[in-house]
């Protein structure tokens, strides 16, 4: 599922053509692939999981075979968010989606996110939203371990303050994936590692169908519910030009 609003970024930057784009904690490559659709970009995904990078590679190669790209290039690498192997001020756009809630040394991670972005250019960070995440933690003691090790819950203003103290300025935000919040609450109720719940599996099939087909009725419902139930908080920043 795509969390970042690329249309919003396109309007802010006027164009994404020719950009060097970094997707930190890319997982199976959903945002790396989306960025690869723009004309003449260099789309780079990094992650600690080699298995996730292999899946991302397969997705990107599938886009290559279908010709579903903007004629640019892509690359993948194993990398740690607290020690990124890139020069200062290198990327035109930096994305870090659903990663910081896993990282013990959040300040080092945030400093690295900002460091590799070009001054005046965009950085997008998303994390699980406070209230839906708090409900998950309340419903299940096992949730934060089962969901790949969530170690903290962010409030929007606190994360904005951390990002701005590292040298960026928040200019927009929104909430995303409201239809996914009830799915995680159901999983927590039946047990987050349980895979034989009929209700949870049916809801998962619905979410997969929704992501693949994108029917107008569920897109509109998601839009209406995001301010209330959105599972993710998506924050947009520009790196400070001076200091």
C-alpha cells in the first residue's frame, strides 16, 4: 500500500523528473516502485532485510519487463538507517515510511534522514498514528512484538519537533489507510500471530481486493474516514537551506 502522496510532492516541487529519490526501510519496494514511475529518476531503496530487498528487486524487474517506468534507473542496498552510506545533501527526495517506530536510536536515524536530503528539498516521514496504535497496544500485549517490533508510539507534534530540530521544516501532513485500522484491531483481539481467524482473513482479502481494484466507493470511504481512523500519520518537510 502506498502511504506517500506523490501528487502532493509533485505540486510542491513542480516536478519530480530527474530526481534522485531514496526510500529508507523500503521493505518489498512499494514506494521505490512508485518513485520509479517518474521520468528519468534514480530510485534507490535501502533496507536491513535482504529477503525484503529480493522481493523489491523482483517487483522492479517486473516493472522493467512491462515497461512501466519513466526511463530512469533503480538500485537496492542493505543499509542501516542510523549509518546511511550516502554523501551529505545527495537526494532530491527522501522517503521514510513506517520505520522510525522500530528504531531504538531515533535521533541518529532522524539526523541521517535529514543529512542525505538536499537543502530546500522534500522529506516524507510516516509512522503509525497515535490513537489507532494505542488501541492496538491496549488490545494485545503481543502486538508490538508481532508487528515487527514497534518500540514506541509517536504523537504528531512530537515527531514534527524531532524532525525540525534536525534541520527541516514541516509544511504539510495527512492521515492514511483508515480501512486498515479495524483490521489490526481485529488481529489484536484474536491474537496478532494467529492466522486461522475467518473474520480476520476475510478482512484481509477485502483489503487486498481494495488495493488491487481501487474501487471509487472504498477510495471515497477511506478519504472520509482518514481524518478520524487513519492508521498512518504522513508528515512532509523541507530541509532547511541554511543550517
